[in-house]
C-alpha cells in the first residue's frame, strides 16, 4: 500500500478515516501493526516522533519496546497513522521538525505504510514519497446512509423525513452543509421529527460555527500559537465583523489585502493587539476552515450559510437593528433577516422596524399608497360583518383582485406588455395564501377562484371568459357575501371589457351564461346587503339574442360605470415600469416579513400580522 498524504476540509472525516483504518487492520487480521499518533501531541513535547511511538509500546508493557518497534519497522509490519499535521505547533520550528522526521522515517523504512492527514489549507510541505489524495465530501447517497445509520432501524420514518426535509427549497443551505460529516452530525442532533429543521436553523448554524471554532480544537487541547491572545469569543467577533462588512459591500469573495486590513484594524481597535494579518488569516483557514482561499488571493466563507450566520450575529450583538432596514428588499440579505428573526431577543421590536421599513418603501409613491388604501377599504367592508378573516389576508386578496383585473385589461390592450404585472399578481396571491397560519376555508377557496380569474385574464376569447365566469357562479355560495360579490364583479367587468372588442361574437350559449352570471350577481348584492348597488344593477338589462353592436357596447359601458361607482373596480391602474418594480420589491419584502414572523418568538403574532399591507 502506498504512503498517503490525505487532505480534506475541516470536519470532512480525516481523523475518523484513520481510526477506521486502524480498526479494519485489526478486524481483518492484516499482518500489520496500526499505530495512531496525534501530531499535535508530539509537537507539545520535546520528544521526537519515534519517542512517542516507543512510548505507546512501553505503556502497553512491551519489554524492550524500542527494539520491538525497530524490528516492526525493519520488517515493514507497521501502518503508521499520523493525524493532523496542520494541528502541530509552529512555535520553535516544531512542525518543521515533525515534517523532517516523517520524511526521514519514510526513507529509512520504505516497506511500511504511512497515512498522514492535513487540512487542505495547510499543505505548504512537500512529501515526495507520498501519494496525495483528498477526502471527498459526502455524496447524496452517503448523506442518506449517514442519516439512516444515525437514527437506526427503530426510527426509519424519522430518518426518511429528515433526509426529505434537506431537499426542500427553503433548506438548500442546509443541504450544502450536510455534505460535511461534522456539520451533518450537528444537523442530525438538531433535527426535530415534528417541526423539522426550520425552527432550529439559527441554533444549527450557531452550533456549527461554535463547533468549528471551539469544539474541534478545544477537545484536542491544541495550542494555537497565533491565537494565544485571542479566545473563542474574540475569534467569533472578528469573523462577525468581517462577515457584516462584506455583506454591506455586497461581497461574497474578499480580496486578501482587504481582508488582512480588516483583521488588523479590528484587532488593534478592539483588543489593542498588533497581529500579522496574513498569518492570522492563513492560520484561521487551516485551523477552522471557516475562511478559505477560493482562488489565488481571494477568500470567502467556506459556506455562504456561515457567512450569513456571522453577519447576523454581528448585527444582533454589535449594531442596532435600524442598520438593516434599507436592505429589506434586497434578495441577498434574505437569509440574514430570517436569522435575525430567530436570534432577536426582542422580536416584536425587530418586526416593528421591518414594518416601518416596508411602509417607507412606498411612502413617496402616492398612487401605490392609494392602491393600498383601496385594498384596506374593501377589506374593512368584509370585517364589518365578520371577524373570522385575517385583515392582512383580506388586504392581500383585494390587492391581488385589482392586479388580476388590470392584468386582464392589459392583455386586451397590450398583450406583449403584461409579464411584469403577471408576476406581481402572482406575488400578491402568494402573499395572501401564506398570511395567517390557519386561513379560513372560504378565503382559501376565494384565492383559488381568483387563480381561475387569473387564468381567465390570459384567455382573451369571450367564449372562454364567459365559461369561466359561469363556473364561478357554481361556488359563489361558499364564500363570504361581500367577497363573493367583489369577486364576481371582477369577472363581469372583465367580460364587459371583452365585449367592447368582441360585441359581434357572442353566441346563444354565451348569452345564457351571461344571464346566469348577471342573475347571480344581483343575488350576491342582495346577500351582501348593498341596496344601492342592487338598485343600479336592476336598471341594467342584458341585451337579447342578436342585439346590435351598439346595444352590446352600451351594456358594457353601463356595467363598467356601475362597478366603478360601487367599488372603484374597473379602472386601469397607472402602473409604470418603475412603479411595477417598486411594487414587486414591496411585495417580496412582505413575503420575507411573513417568513420572519413565523420564525420569531412573539407573544401576539396576530397583532403584528394584522399590520401587514396597511397603507402608510
């Protein structure tokens, strides 16, 4: 067997591999003596590597231990398992001395096998008699096998749920972490069979970070020369500062020069320490694997998840929450906000600041402010007769309803110009469906019917539009009367817009469907107890079969006028490209806020949720 120089990232399983090699050698009766040595222990004493090997046999009460070890080496009967070259002390040339000893042993006793491990970042030494290999991260199948073995045969269902949860979209960062055995262990420890990973995500990251900074080396009692004046909390603080500053500047990759300056500046300012920034950085990479060199002279956090965790920790510990308010609509800050929601000791205050930031986004746009006022006004009509619907979900519904109608009108006028409005309408619907942990059944049905309305707005044929409107009448009695009325009004006014361009194409079947829709609309106005609207609708007569185009156009005009008078429906909203962009960012920020709310610990969740989508 060749000598192997085994490289690998922190936590990937290098030590475990060596230990398993030793056990397998014994279990399979291979005629070799496995000898496991931690090189960090060797570097702490004045003894040579050979002295430490001899000591192992002395402690096992071998007679003439030195002679026996020499006999084994000369016979080629040893597998020497040397763990953690990067962990050996550099002070007084200890590591360099160890390298020379290893090279000498490999030359003097070439018939033996030597396995030497080292972290990838600490490979400045050359071993010509060794084959270089690297421990790969887990494959997906290996992740599954690890989880299955962790939970065991008695918890097969839990293991399957844990593995499946890693593949959910919101857990993409955890899926990446799971490829490292050490981090996967932390994930398994933290997995909750009932709630999955999400509630403990910040704790998972905290444990992972602390594990890399503390447990890895503390458990081994390794003296890190470069960190002699910096304890674990100091290292955590420096990494938090680096992470936060790079996030402010939109950096994931950080040039070595800038990184070194940040390290030296912070150590000098906060700890009154003069440090060699380059050496500190190199040692941090080798010892923890948290910061790694991606390409020559360019560094990054080993996992974006760790970058985000340290930045969030810094904000919690060192900054006021106001500093993150301007970034609520920036997608690369998303995970930061989610972590802050979990880590915040005063979550209600944090969420209140986010609400203020979202209002500030649109305060300067009077038109968008008026749209929110309109949605709030419509929702209050529902709440006046029923308190079972979440107010914020109602506001989201009416915003979605207005956007859907505008999408349909836009398709009629400019079919090629509606992609942005299409996306924003979908965002509003998604927001409405995610608001509230237990939406009422009729409101859920309403959103599903509005989804049909959304599809209707993409079907420019009058035949298809009336078919979908007719289907709506079959479900209308299951919905709150005011909501049902407003939803059907939207359908009918959209049909009226289509009649303005297809007045000559209405068939006898469509006329029958239109009459059914009209009769249902009148019944809805009665159920909703809106006599003025009912009176206005009763004055409008659906034209007869083979009516003239002028009669159909007059009918469409009256329908649109009546609906506008009642509910301010049917107007084409002035949504410029800039306004659409702003509205999209606003809705995305609200979706993020809902996620933060679900993660945060707050005594009165409903009170905070009810403030979502309120006008400034």
